[in-house]
C-alpha cells in the first residue's frame, strides 16, 4: 500500500495538469466572437456611409420645386405665374395674379384655367392665346417664360442637364411646334398621356349664345360653337326680317357667320348695305365670346 502512494500522486498531478490545459483552451472561443463582431461592424458602417450619398443624389434628381415668374403688367392688370416642377417637368401651373373685377375678372376666371392646363400640356410658354382674353394671355405667357428661365438657371447652377428648357425635346421651352389646340404634345416622353390630355381638351365642344343686340330694324343674336378654344361654327339666331331688311339679312348673315369663324373674334368687317345688322351681329358675337371665355 505504501508503494502505491507515489503513483496516485503522479496520477492526480497529471489530472490537474490536463484540467488546467482544458481550462486554458476553453478561454479562446470566448474571445473570438468579440473580435469577429468588431471585424463585422466596420463593413456595416462602410456600407451605410456609401448608401447616404446615393440616397441624397436620388432625392435631388427627383425633387419638387416651386418657382414664381416675374410680374407681367398688362392693360387690365398684373399677371404672375407660379410653376411646380418635378423631375424636370412642369406638373402644375397657377396664376398668382390676374386681372380682377368686372369683365376683366370674368375673362380671367374663364381664361386662366385653360392657360394653366396648356402650360402643363405644352411644357413650354408656346401656348395658344385665349380669344377674347388677349392681354391676360400675353401677360401669362411672359410670366410663364420668366418662371421657366429661372428653373433653367437653377438647373444649370446645380449641374443638372435634365432641367426644364435644357434643350431636351421634352423640356418646358423646348420650342414645340404645335400647341394644345392641335391635340398633340410632340417630344413629350409620355407622348400617349399628353396627347390624350390634349385630345380630351380639344374634344370639349360647347355652344354659346350671345345676348340679343337691338338694332333700328330688329334684334340680332348670334350663337357660336367652340371646340378646343376655337370657333368652329357661327350662326344667327335672330336677324331683321321682312321686306328689304329681310333681304339684307339673307345676304349679310352668311358672310358674317363665315367671317366670325375665319377671324376667331368679333373684329370682322361690316357688310356694305347692312350696317345695322352687321353692328348688331358683332355686338352679339362679342357677348358670346365673353361667355365662352375667349
């Protein structure tokens, strides 16, 4: 029994040594996850840092801005246009100022919505003048062009080549040859939708009857058919009848109707020999144009 004690001590010492080695080895895996986590954190921060500039440039390309043109002074009041531009295209147009009060206000109420729509459809200041609202239309186009110039200047300053009026066929001020009245929007990237909007506008046909104008030989009253902002037909509802007056009406009225369609206004020639009928016709025609907003 005494001889076996040294052996047991040796066995115990060996077991203690092995246990110590096992404990030392077990400490290494605990430190590895920390180092792995630290190593993985750096790529994650780098990816985030790269994502931020990309998001910023994307927001800049698709950003929406509002630009107000200069005030255009007209004979009947000031006109000023504000544009909303997104992605290099006009998405909305509105008149901040327009002639108000009396007949001028009535014409503005009828003309301005049409001008706003045409600005968005044409994507330029090359839009049709609304008949009967010549001064308002002219002021609108001047202020609209001013707003487009400001958008172009801002776009050039920021180094963007796709801004409005940058020379692209689809930009605002791209010099499109045909206006909204033709039902086409050449050069527009969304050609089908723009053409459909313009075509819808052109398809809106309505009939407007002017006030009866009293003359020495009887009342004269004119009815016009308007489509796409243009007079497509003019007819006389009332005209002097009976005897010589009736004969003159039969000769003068067809010519007056034709001239109204040709001139697209009440500025037409007086038919010789039918002065009173011609005068009454022009008065009633102007009344119809005022009601039609052009």
